[in-house]
C-alpha cells in the first residue's frame, strides 16, 4: 500500500510540485499499479497460461547477403575522405 508520504517523497525525487488533490489521486493510482504488478509474482516460469501461441523462437536465422561496396556507398556524397564519409567536427 502506497502512503501519502510515499507520494510526497516520490514527487520530491522527481522535482514536481503536486497539490493535496493530486496526492490523494496519485496514492490511489500508485497502489493500483503495485497491486497489478503483485499478480505477476504469483506466476511461475513454467506457467504458460498467458501465452497466445506455441512459438518459442521468433527470430530468423542470420544469413549473409550481398551489400553495397565502399565505392557504391560513397558515390552520392561530396564529403568523402580516405574512403569514409566526412562529417563536420562536433565539439
């Protein structure tokens, strides 16, 4: 349960000003959020009740494909130096 003092402390850490009405509202909202997250503590790693499909690995295999040569990549720039893009100095 989140208390009024917790909300005031969080507001000070975030450097935001809040009034009494907002404190009451945020206390209730923070408590609701923590209550929702506490339901996740009840789940185990083997619990698949929240899973929609049986897909286990959604990543594709990494395959090598042809790409641009260095000359092709630099062909549309006027600012190439020693085979690299030249960018303005940032300080």
